[in-house]
C-alpha cells in the first residue's frame, strides 16, 4: 500500500507544499483520495495517475482548500467512458453542496447536462462506520466547521486522517491504537489561528495516541520554518516514525 502526498500544505502555497490531498493506492480498494484541494488533479498527473481511476473520495469538510478540485474531477469523468459511480463520502451538507453546484447554480448547472450528477454516489457521514469493499471505515465529527475525521482499516493497517481540527477527544478515541496517524499541524502555538492544531498540541496528541507512523500535514508557511523543532519535540514523546512530507512524497507501508 502506498500513500502519495499530493498536498501537504495550506491554502497559502509555498515552494514545497500546497493544499490538502492524499492518494492511497491499495490492492483492496484501488485508488482513494483523502480530500481534493486545489492542485490535486495536476498532482495526479505528475504521479502518472489517471483521475478517472479514482473510485472513492473521503472529504473532511467543505472549505475550498479541501474540496475545490472535486468539480473538475467529476467533469473529467463525464468526458470519459467510465460509468462506474464515483463514491464520495463527506460531512453533513455535502449532498446539498453538490446539488447547488451541479443542478441549481447558473454558472455550473451545465454540468448536470453532461450527466455529472449520475456519475457520483454521495454519502453523508457524521458518526459511525461503513463497509467499503474490503475496507472498514469509521468516522467522527471533529472540532472544525462541520468537519469529520476518518479511520480506514485495510490490508491489516489502520490509518486515521484528522482533516482540519482543534484538539478533540473524539478524534483521540478514533485514533487510539492506529498504525498511521495523518494529522494537521497548521501553526506554531504562539500564532495559532482558528480551530486548528498547533505544534505543542500535536506533541501532546502524539504522546497519547502513540501511532507507529505519524504523518504531519496542513502546514501553513509559519510552521514550515519550525519543522525541525517540531520533529525533535515529537521524538521525545513517542517512538514511532515521523514524516513531515513535501508534496509528491511517497510513503510505502
């Protein structure tokens, strides 16, 4: 199984990172995306993945840096010969969000005439679990603007993806005992803005969850200059591997 980091940064691009997107390639589930921020499709091209080969998308919340490439991804599918429905999981409001864009909005209503609405299978999630092919999927709402976090269990591994969130007991419970924790770290503690996780927060979370692998994502530019300090702090509190990836990095498990 491979995790390809398409976007490890924030809405503010840097030389090494841009908005959220992670591709999971697995024999059990095929190709799955965690979020589809701006630049996701172009990054898929750069790693030689056809966007039409994506069969499942898990969206954490509806902010543009996590969802904006969803519409072009659906449109690309409409121009292909593939008619298998694209499964899209996301928080409450996802169905209305897509209906507004694909059916009602004057700017994008033409997409419904291309048959886009018939190419997607939308499933809203909040708290609970679901079976998807050979993968068990768990989800919980988190402390960030109608957001959800996910736990994927497949190929004998458990992967937890926080999306954007402030520290949240529900996420800690979801992540307990996981093999791989993909967690945001947006800002240094002294410059923390909004409902996000700081470097000091993440060190406490890593100590409590104790994953085998921690992958740190969603870095704003202010955080990029603190990566070495963050990694040193993390290695003091748990023994697992720590990755602070750049865009297009590949992690094999």
